[in-house]
C-alpha cells in the first residue's frame, strides 16, 4: 500500500441536481444552514425559487442529501483503505491522507459536518449522521488498535483518546485550510504525520 495516494471520495457529478446541491452546500457552509433561505440558493443558481422545488421538496431535503452522499462516500473510502493489504501504519497514513484530500476537494460538505451538528441533531431523518460517524470511528479505532498489537504504535496511550485528538485536529483544519494556498493537502498531511510521529522536539 502506498499511503500517499489518499484521494477524496467522489462527489456529485455535473448534473443540474448536483450543481444545485453544490451551491446549497457552499451557502450552508459559509452562511450557516439556518441563515440560508431557498431564495438565496435559487438566486445563486440563477433560477426562480419555485423552480428549485422541481428538484427538491425542501431546504432540509437538500441538507440531508448533501450529508448522506458525503458520509456514505467517506465511509466507503475509509472502508476500502482498511480492507487493503498493508501494515496498520500504512493504513493509518492512508486514512489521514484521504481525510486531508477530502477537506481539499469537498470543503463545504466537511464544514457542514463539522459546524451544523446542533442543527442536524434537531432534524428528523438525520439519524444516519450519528450511525455513519460511529462506523467511521470504529474503523479508525480498529486500525489504531492493530498498530498497537503489531508494535508499530505505542501501547501506553488510550486508543479512544488518540482517535479523538486525531479526529478533531484533522477535520477542524477545514476552517483554515486554503485549497488555493501555498501548501497542498498532501503536503499538509505529510507535515501532520511527521509531527504526530516525531513530535516538535528537534533532538
């Protein structure tokens, strides 16, 4: 396994429905879900508000579809990595590279997942968010635990705590990472892993 091949899970294609979901994701992420109206989405898409209802029943349906597709794709990508041959460290590296690639390629969906948990928790039919998050957590934990058992990763650290530190530091970087900035996502992932494995001390 080559861990530097981490790539983001696929996103909506070039269909009109996909374009509208892309616009909605950007507005939800930058303005906030509650602050974004159907008219805002329609105006950004250059259509009448009523035309949007030909594609979606409500703003809530758009949010649900954005998050469902994103989380299903993310789980599939992580599951594929964990199922490939390779050492636990190689698998872990690939998970990290893929996470940063996802932040690069799908920043608005990632931001929604990070920032709108309170909104999602208050809406019906969004149970999949918690369930899929739990599956992703179990997958990462299994890789970390396998690394402890092979001796590649330290056994004196609580694996669930390690996962939470990694999860929160990686995904929260969507708030400052610039896809058009100086450092590409793969370089950011490489720097992150170097700091994780080697720390900050020079000697």
